[in-house]
C-alpha cells in the first residue's frame, strides 16, 4: 500500500457543471459523475507527465476495472466543483485512485477507482512499466 495521504500528493481539478451534465431539473445526472472523475484522473496523469497518448505509445492502457461511488449530496447546474485524485494503492499490474468531488469545500461524491494495466495492442493484462510505477509512487515527472 502506498502512503499518499500527504496533501502535496492530492491532485485537484476544477470544473463547472453544464446543462449536458444534468437531468431536466438541473441536478447532475448520476452517470455524469463517472465522466467527471475520469477527466480528473486523466488530468492527474497529464500533470505527472504520463498522458493517454504517451501511455499508448508505450503500448500501455489503464482501464477501469472497478469503481465504487458514494453519492452524498447533489451538484447542480453552474456549480463550481473541485475533484481530487490521490493514489491509494499501487500493485504490480493495477492501481487504485481515491477521488472526491466537492463544492466550496463540502464533499458531495466520493469514488474509489481500480485501474488495470493492459497491453494496448492486445487488451491483455500486463505489469505496469517500471518508469510509470516510479512516477506514480513518487509523483516525479519522467
């Protein structure tokens, strides 16, 4: 298990709620949170210097294996939100990311996402490349 509880290890991504995120009543549709969490994880990886294109060039794909979401309070149209991403666990061929979506410091939704490392060309499981694992462990860009 990786101890990533230090505040410097938490990545923050800001976003606003738009019409296409909501249902007819202006409340964020539950499926939209999955997309929001996904974008925040992608931005986290970009900030670490390992964007999606760079991963694919290395024949690596990080696929969602499982996701647990806890909906506490709704977000609404035009809300300014913050989503965090923090490495919770790192294994030889997978990682778990803890995420939190908040509005003005109040937690609305949390997610725990397990990502499996796959060979992009075959979609078969593979070990995380050592350089990627090191970057995830240390937070240092390659």
